């Protein structure tokens, strides 16, 4: 099959590009200089390639790039607002919720989604929601602590802004 032109919103900006039908979303994002989503297992089992498509987390290694046509794609690179880290990003740093960092972008995006849906999750909620993400360095206790810290920071921020 021949290449196809697609148009979509990438991290808030409209873009258009040509891509081959066999190319996955992670490969397409790399074309735009975005390397936060990383292909690791190639089977959608590890979470390293997590990307948000229309605000739903998908495995970028299994999501064909042509499916992005007309969609809104958000990556970990888009989480900061006006140069400031998101509460989840900051909590991951504060808690040392990473070692090598390879899996961190996927965990951060999933934690953002979790807190959007469940602002005050229990430890079991966090474990369940993040169960599709794997950390080969075993930073799980720190990751859970980071999500709890981000939830608390968001709660405090919301109270202050009222």
C-alpha cells in the first residue's frame, strides 16, 4: 500500500504528515521529535509506549499511525503548562519514582488519567490502574507514593483556588 496523508492535533497543534500504513504511532511521534513514548515490548504489554488519543490511553506500539487521522494526540511532552511541570511530574521527581526512566512517561500519563477520573485513589486503585505498566527497575513503592502525593497536591491546589 502507498503512503497516506493524515491530519491531526498533536499536543495542541494541528499537524499534517504523510505516513505508511504499517507505521505505528510511536514511530510517527518520533518523526515529530517526540521520544517520550518508547517502544519496548512491541505487544502492548508494558506501557512504555502510552499515548493519549482523544484523552484515552493507548499502546502506541499497537496503534497504527493512520488511525490518528482526525484525532487529538497528547504525549508526556505536553503535560507541562507554561513551562511548569504537572503535579504528577513533580511528584515523580520528589518521590524518586524512577530509576532508569524508560517507563516513566507511560506511568506519568496513566497517573494523570487516574487522577482525572479518581482524584483520591486508594493504594489498591493505583495498583489496579497502573497494572498495565511495567517498571523493570522495580520503583513501584515510589510510583505509588508519587501518585498519592500528586493527588494530595491537586486537592490542596483546588482548595486554594476556590
